[in-house]
């Protein structure tokens, strides 16, 4: 397995320590996370997997400082995260681009909100777009983009502040299989060049094993980590990974963990998602 430096440049450690999150509900409260435990070392790549409604997105929002846990604690680099503090970048399933702004202006928006001077904003946004292969179309607007280009723009915006931690909430789920495979390869390349700490949410067992150092399988709501599966496969991991017996064994282990953690009715889902 590839290893990376644990220096600040390589990312910051993420620790979720017995975090509980409750939301108001008509009958009292809805418990989204219940005593959740997760540790992602600096520079590691963690994938969180589980069906809808098990608390995956809530977990990312807690790590990103968008939500505060009702109990327990969350730390990034040893201290509690705060939204906008520059340590965490987030990319969502929908890029949520501002339609009247160009790609460059969309990517530069977090810097603008932070009061970064315009010349520096342009330089840093241009670099971020180059890193995701969109440097030559920086003047386009969202209506002129393909789905893949829009997703790349959202990823560039998450990277523009060069955060040590990157959170990805199913950013490729709306893409076709071939485009998604290309994005997975691109994400591995970006991580290899700058091994920040990544936590990715996905529904795909195959994608989890292809990308992760560690796969965190979530139990049904109230969310918690049911099992951790360590993925000790050589990098880079290409499209031939499916033929690797060790990878096949790990896919089976993740599917087994999903089947054990969730209701019997979800077992066919866990058994077939490997090709997603």
C-alpha cells in the first residue's frame, strides 16, 4: 500500500469520537448519528459506504463543521472544525454552481467570500481549474457545461483553498459508468500529487475498494460505523483491479459487512452494488 508523509502539507488527521447528532422531529427528535467513531489518519483516503438514510452525509457535515454534534466530539488536526476556516473542502453530489458566473468566478467564490484580493483569486482559481483539466474553458458558464465538466468545477472549487482535508459526498453518482471510472482515476491522481486527507461517501462497493485505504461501513439510522475494512492494495489502482483476487476478496468483505449491518431486504443491494 502506498504511504504518504504525515506532515501538515500531506493533510490533517480527522477524528470522530462518539459523535451524536439529533434533528428536531414531530415526535421529538431524529437521531442521525449515535455515538459514531471514526479515525482517518493524516494523508489517508477513507470511503464511507451504506444505503440512503444511514447518516453518511450527516457525518461529512459534522467533519466539515457545518453541523455541531449534540454529544461527543469531532476534530480536524486536533481541534474542532469550523465552516469556512480553510481546513476542509467539500464537494457535493450536485455542484451547485452560480448560473450567472463563469467557471473561474464560481471556483473563486470561496476566496471572494474570504476577502482574498481579486488578482490572487484569479490566479488560485486558474490553478484549481488546471488541476481538474478545465483551464482552457474557464470563461464558460454552467449552462454550457456537460455533467462531467460541472462535477470537475465543483471539485476545483473544493480544492481552491488547498485544504488539508477534502470531503466528497457522492460527487460522481450522477455520471455514467465510463465517466465515473475516469473521475475515480483522476481523483487518485490528485491525491497522489497532494496526499491530503480524503473522506468520500459512495454507494458503490467496487468504487470503495478501488479508492480507499479504509472502508467504513455504516449501520442503519441512527448512524454508526458497523465495520472497518482495511484495503491494502498497491497504487495506482487501474481498471484491471476487478481481476485481482485480493480486491475481489475485499469487495466480498465489504458486501458481507453491509449485509450483516442492514435489514434482510437490503442484502440483494449489497450483493449487486460491486459493479455500480
